[in-house]
C-alpha cells in the first residue's frame, strides 16, 4: 500500500487487509464552533456498503457533534488508524443510527474485527459514515 487516494468502495487488498487488522482508531467530528473533536474509537470498514461504523453511547460528545452538524447529507467526519509508518483514513458524511438492526450489524462487525463482543449497552447507537474518500500509506 503506497501513499495514494483509494476508492473507498473498491480498495486494493493491502488497504482492506490493514483495516481488518486490530487497531485503535480515531474519529474526528466537528464541534458547533467548527473546531475538530478527535477521540479514540473502534472502527469497522465495510467497502461493499461504502460505510465505516463506530458504536458508541447516545449521550457521547461525538454523537452530539454529528447531530448538531448534520444537514440532509449528514455531518463531515473522518476515521483514521496508524501503525508505525502505515496509516489509513476514511472520510465521509456521518449520521447517527438508532435502528436495532443497524446497531446489531455494527456490534457484529466490531466483535469480528476486535475479537471480543462489545459490552452490553442499552444506550448504544452507531455512527455510520457514508464514505466519500479514502487514502493511506503502507
């Protein structure tokens, strides 16, 4: 994986393999004043659906930021992971989803990537980022 833009719906195998490895990631959302809010998260990448998913509590600041900034197309957001000199970023429009089926799918994918079930959380929601661009360096 060299440094380059990537089609987020059709990544090369090395880029996709990197996103399948277990890594702590960051999520960047924008606060109401436009400044970035960057927090560590677990992320799953689904190129077939063109989505990155982050499970979280509905009362979190990241959810509040997405809801405050979301227009009809959602709120701008990015997720990134780094391992030494390798890095990968996914960008797009984030929406907060509360539907049980969407949350269950996000939890399933989280358990698969991070090799553990997420702890039970009745206040869980999923931030889905509809991907518009991707880049990385391997």
